[in-house]
C-alpha cells in the first residue's frame, strides 16, 4: 500500500474517531438532562417552596474518574428556563410541561 493511501486511511480514521467522541459526549449530556429533570420530578421540587439543594450543582475539583456532565447540564436547563433557581441556591422544575423522560 502506498504512503498516500495510508495517510488517507489514517485521516479518515481520525475523522471517524472525532465524530464518535462528539456523539458520545452529546449522548452523555442528554442523559444528564434527563437525570436532572427526573430527579426534580421524583423529589417533587415543582415550585420555589419545594426547591431542593442539588449536590452536583457545582464542579468539584477533587472529583476523580470520568467527567460529570450534570453541572453543565444544570446550567443549560436554568438558562433555557426549564429549571428555576431560588435566591438561596436551590433548584426546582420551572416548566411543568416536561414529562417523565427515559434515558436511552
């Protein structure tokens, strides 16, 4: 096999690996959204009076292991208006139209 062919195959392989890692990250972020929403619904945090302090609301610098997508997912849900946050830093489900979701 010529060098040019080997380079083309290597570049194609790198593109496939890049696309797969992007899909994996998107899938894990989607699971984090679903877990947060289901967690708030299960604990019945549906208004400011029943808001909960969520332990994974902030990134931990001492966490060892795989990346935790929940803090970023929670920030996105707050920014998009699905989850609300009280002045005390507690979270509640603001948009009640979101049904119980299943992670895939």
